[in-house]
């Protein structure tokens, strides 16, 4: 699924989500140009604001060599939630990215 994030003044991208939707959200460090040649993601942790649910992935773990896919469900209409993914790479580097999920009625 392709999702469209809107840039915000604080620099944290935002995306709208229906409270009944269970959708995948991609965090891709390769497309950000952050990973060095041959470097891969070794592990990751996620932090999701209370009220939004980190759902089990539809298949697999959601981890590839260069990206993380999270499945999110729930939320209350009119509420914004933060979702952060922190990675550790094969080179021992760490980084974190955050998105905001704006729950809207559709």
C-alpha cells in the first residue's frame, strides 16, 4: 500500500487514518539516503502512543534489510498519535524516525 505523508511545521510527517482501518506504514531508511553502502537494519524497536494499536503484521516480521513496515489499528477520531521506530544497523549505528497519525472519520 502506498501512503502519503504530509510535511508539518515541526518536521514530523503526518498521515490520516480511519479508526477502523488496519494498515501498513513503511519506514524506509534506504529511500531516506541514511544507510551506507551494504549497511542493513539488524534490529528495531517501536513506540506507539496509547490508543493506537501496533497490530501483528499480515505476513512476516515487517523487517527487511533496509526498511520496517508497521501495521497500525484503532485510534479515536480527532486524536493525533506519535509512532516512532528506532533501528540499529549492521555497522552499529542507531537512528529513530517518528510519524504522526491523525485519526479521522471517513
